[in-house]
C-alpha cells in the first residue's frame, strides 16, 4: 500500500478521542498501516527501575493510530 503520509508531515486526526487535533507525524508504520502522531493517543506505560531511572514509575507514550483516521493538512 502506498503511503501518502510521511514522517514530519502535518496531519489532522479525523476519528477517535483526539478528533480535530492537528499535529506532526513522528513515525510511519507501513506494514501495519499506522502512524505515530505527536501528542495524540497518549498511553501511560510502566517503567521498571534501572540505572538511568532508579525509581521506575510511569511514562507517557504516543501509541499508533490507523492511517485511515488521519488526513494530511496542506500548507497554504
């Protein structure tokens, strides 16, 4: 499937909880037909304690959105 949306493009979310948001594409997953968008579909992920993060805790992470739920916004 040819992807018309590329990393760095500005898109608008047209379906889901973040409907109406305009943001930048961080990554494209062509095999799955999904994109990762900055600030959209945020999930809290648990992080185990490590040397870098001795306390562990939670981390906010952007999750993939189906390509059919976003629309490319053309710059005027």
